[in-house]
């Protein structure tokens, strides 16, 4: 169950389906980014739309996955381009890992492990 729920969450992320992403987050959901910053459910209701506006072609590709009860660990790559331009100079594709904690039919915690300097460098360049 946990595996399928997390893969469904990723499908919604890859489709840019913010409404479904938010529906899948528990009321006490916590998102932790690659720098260790955490945001709660209310913050992520604004966070996902803002992020996907900047990177509408954001995609997660999973190479491996492990499940231990309600915890799912994933490894793969994440990538996108600024405003979906597809231009190489505005794009990034980096190794990444994720940890998801599932509670019932919701994602309680979504944590990203990656070197996020590439997307931040693109955002800094666009200012």
C-alpha cells in the first residue's frame, strides 16, 4: 500500500497536478527540502503551485525503491527547466533521493535529499 501511494504521489508531481498533490498530503504533512528546511501542510498548499510555476516540467525518475512499513525510500533523478523552457542553459537534472512516510492513505512526510545548487543557480540567474 505504501509503495503504491508514494508512486501515485510522484505521478501527480510529474503531471503538475497540484490539486491531487495537496489532496494526498495529510493534515499534519511536513515537507523537508534538500537543505533541511521544513514546511507544513498550509505552507505547501502555496509551495507546490509556486515551485511548479517556476519549473512546470519538473520530473522525478525513480531507479530504486525500498519499503519498510510506512516508510518508503527512493533513489533516482530530478530535473526541470525554468518556466518549462527546455533550454539546456535553463535546465537541471540531478541525482536525488526521497523519503516518504505514509499514514493511512496520505503522505505524512516528504523529504528530498539532493544537491539543489543547480536549480538555485538558475533561479538566481533569472532575477
